[in-house]
């Protein structure tokens, strides 16, 4: 059972996305069971690769074009 779901919408924000995910996973959020989703709007800056390599536990949603929020 998940206690908290976090959804992050991203478009070409690799550095900020990395900082955000590091913060989420380092905070422990009082022991809550997390699920994290990143909705990537067709980034071209390597954001998707960053998520796949460094945060394999994140559910990555890959849009084919920038759909916005």
C-alpha cells in the first residue's frame, strides 16, 4: 500500500529534476511508502536517461511531444 504519490511534470529541466528527486528520496518523509512518477514532455536534455540511470524506482511516463501541464 502506498502512503504518498508524487507526480512531477518535467520538460528540459534535468538539473532541477535531479535535485528534486534526490531531495524526495533523502527526506524519508517520516517513513511513508512513496511512489514517484515523472511525466516527461519529450525533453531533449537527457532528463529521461537521468531518471532511468539514477532513479530506477521512479515510474517514468514518456510523452512523445510537449503536452504541458
